[in-house]
C-alpha cells in the first residue's frame, strides 16, 4: 500500500520528491514500526500509572512523578504531587498521602492532602484528615476525620488562612443579625 500511494504522488513532482520519497520510504518503513510504538509509550506514560499489586507490601516513602494505583499494602508516606493516587479495592494504606488527586476505593489510615480533589467511593474507608480544593464522598463510604477545603493557591500555614479567618467573623456577624 505504501508503494502505490508513493507512486501516484511521485508523478506530480518528478524532480524533487523522487529523491526524498525513496529516502523517506526506506527509513519510514523501519521507522513506522518504531514510530507506531514510540508515540504510544509517550501517550501512555502521560495517562499510564504505576501499580502496586495485591501481594506487594511497601514500608517507607513513596515518591515519584507519575500516577500510582495501589492494590497492595503501603505503610509510610506517599508524595506524588501533581499526580493521581488511587487506592484500589484491595489496597490497605497506612500513610499520609500528598497528590493532585486521590481516589479511595480501599482502606486508608492517614491524612490526605490533594491540590485538586479527593474522592471516597462507596467501598472506600478513610480514617484521617482531608485537605483539598474539592471532596466527594459517595453513599456507603466510611469517613472519620476532618475536612479542610482550600482553594488551589492556599497553603496549610500560609497567610491565605488569615483571609479565611477574616471571612469567618463576617459570617458569624451575619448569622447573629
């Protein structure tokens, strides 16, 4: 199929394309075999995630720059800022988790800090505090802890917290009136 496509294209440009086409045809065929897999890993690495399987037990600090799916046991701390951490149905985590997005389908004991959102699904269980811009807790989920909703730019002990406390007296005054 490559040759018929290249041959009809060659007659409109007989002078210049002929040297380019054979040169490109020869590397293109091996490159096509390499090119097809090459874009997939690049695309896959963005959407792909590392997995901790059911039988794996990790004790210590987990850091990195890709998303993570946990179906085993993790004890310690998980710091994947800017990425997604998913605790699978079989996952048991005793760790503080820091990520862009955290999804809980299994059991978590520890504090969660998400720059974007935290989702606790119906089979999920979380014992610990949540700091996030958004949170979702489905019916049937277990949650015991505190929730601190922060806007994207706010820090845990930053000056933006003072602006939040400035809002609280205004709300209290409005409630009294």
